[in-house]
């Protein structure tokens, strides 16, 4: 039976917004200001049963569905023009069992909700590095961040999920129940349903960790990258380093003469002893003297929020990513040639070195779109405060990506960073897993109800 919008309001414990309703504009807003969508209906759900009713309503009405967790989808796929947005933001509860080291997390929770609840007990789960990111979208694509070197990806620490599938069923998926669906949601994105709850394993972290940043000038870039490729893989597991090519921020710890200077930074976060962290900083400093550095003990939750302001809502974003097997001299030549070509001081390029904990989950154990072999995940991120400046930055990111491809593993990338999720790149990203994902898509969503994502098309022909 088809419901009217009024009947949908009655059927939900949450709130339903139509375009004329107060609160509609705020509910439809997305993190990436480039994407301004106008859903016909927004269902701000409060339970899995609300999601079930919303999915059934959209299917019956022939409305395209978008699922909004944190609203951070780079491509703007968490909303839709003329369809139904399922807004999970009120499903943000986090409950922690410190004895069992488990957390149950609502599908609309943000990383700050997760970190805040778990850090009360000195616990954490590997996640991203911007605390207003949604747990759901990040996790379904894989989830990498400062704890990945120690404990793997977010999906590697997932015990179970609750999923509302395309036919409106509410299913539990885990190793012992709907195991094929559990495999698919660990890296397969939002293709297989709306995840309303995640159950994570937790690890002892903090609450105080060691934070350090060192910055080198543009002319030191090649020397620094060559040094980093030797030092970083040999560091203890408890030390994680992110390489960033960026403009120095006007922060209190940055000497005024270096504010906004273009250069290269390493962010060094230590989860072991202060001495271990200091030794890692010394190794990097000893090979190439930086222009400045800063190190301090800091609460883990605060470290997780350091990039919140540079990535605040309201800016315009575009991203291209890839995987590099190594920082070869040829790759470094491309990087140091392309980095200065950006025009926005907000744009940046980042490299995660994936090893240690990342390698400890077998490659075929999850649907994750990157093989479990040592590598660098590279992200070229174009960001501007005004729309008019976005197109030149987008062109820079694309040309940078094109230039690095001869040194990349394939045209594939981490699916969470796809601003343009074309089928060829999605196939390349999943590689041998793609056909299995297509089969599972045909099983759980044969009509491609959940297609506003890095889509696995159930009608895809064989490779």
C-alpha cells in the first residue's frame, strides 16, 4: 500500500520534512557546499523501524533514495534532487561496554560522538581524522586514520551491523549471521542497505597521546620525501606518520614568518612512550632540518579534532585519490612539481603509509577496495572558500592525478575519496572482488534501490 507524505509522518517516530517545512533547509544541507540538493521528502529517522518505513515508502513511490549520515560525502551523494533523503543524524547514540571492550554506535553518529564516549574509558576504535565526519559512511568504505597502523581499518574492528535492506527487512550481519552481507558492507559502501547500528571492538588508547608536527619549505620537498620513505616504515608500530603537502597554518605554534608558506609537513602521533615519540621526531629532524616543529602531549580526542576547522562546513571541495606502491624518485619528482601548481591555500595533498595493522586482516576477508599489501594511500584535496575558485583547483587535482598515474598501482583508489565515482574506477578499485560484490548486490538489492554511492550496479556485465 502506498503512503502519502502525511501518512509517512504518522508512520515515523522521527520527523518528516517537505520543502515548505521549517527545518527543511537545515536538514538538506551538506558539508561540501558545491552540492545543493532539493529532496522531495526528508525522513529524519529515530529508529531502524523508521528507516524500514522510509525505504518502503520510497520504493513504493519510485523515489530515489539518498542516505545521510554525517553529510560528508565528497560527491554530494548523501542527498538527492526530487527523491527521499533518509537523515540518520538523530541515530547518534553510542553505548560502551568497557569490560567487553565493545561499542554500539548509531548509524548517524559522528566521529566526535564515538571518540567522546569511548575515551571516557580510555578506549577507541580506528576511524578518520575529522571529528564531524559520519561514522557510517567512513566505516562502510573502510575507515583509515591515526590508529590504522596499530589496529587496522575501522572495518577490521567491526563485530556486527544492523542493516535495513532494499526490501525493508531489518537484518543482523556478522560472521555468524548473514556472513555474505557482513563481508560486503565492510568496504562495499552503502550499496547493500542502510546500516542503523555498528558494533565495534575497542582498543586501549590514550587518553593522552604524543602529538608532533614538523614543517619543511617547498624547496626541501624532495629531500624530505626521500627521507620520510626510509624513516616511516621502520618506525615502531605505536608511531603513526601522515605526510601532508600544504600551506602552513596561522597557528600559535607556527612562527609568523612561515604563516601560509607552502611546504611539506609530517604529523607524528605516538601511542607509546614520550621517549619513543621523541626519537621518531629526532629521526625525521636529523635527516632534513625543518623550518619549525612543535610537539606536545595531547588528549587523543583533541588530536582527532585538530583538522575540524580547516575542514569546516561551507567550503567547496573536490578530491582525487590513488595508491602508490612506494615513494619512488620518479613519483617524488611528480609530487614536488605538482604541489606548487595549486592556487588555493586551503588545498592539500596527503599520504598515509599503510602497513603493520593494515596488513593483518587477510585481503579476501572484507570487500575493502585496496589490497592488503604495503602501500601509500594518496589524496589530492582541492578546497576553496568560494565557488568561483573551485574550477581551477579541480583542474589542478585532476592534472596532478593524471601525472601520478604512471607511478600508481592502478586507476583504482580508496572509495571514500571518490568525488567522481565512475564505474571504471570502481571496478579497478575493487579488482577481483568486484564480481562477488555484483552477485551480492543482485541478492540484496537487485533493483539498485541504493545507488547514490560508489555504486555496484547489479546489471553490470562480467569483467
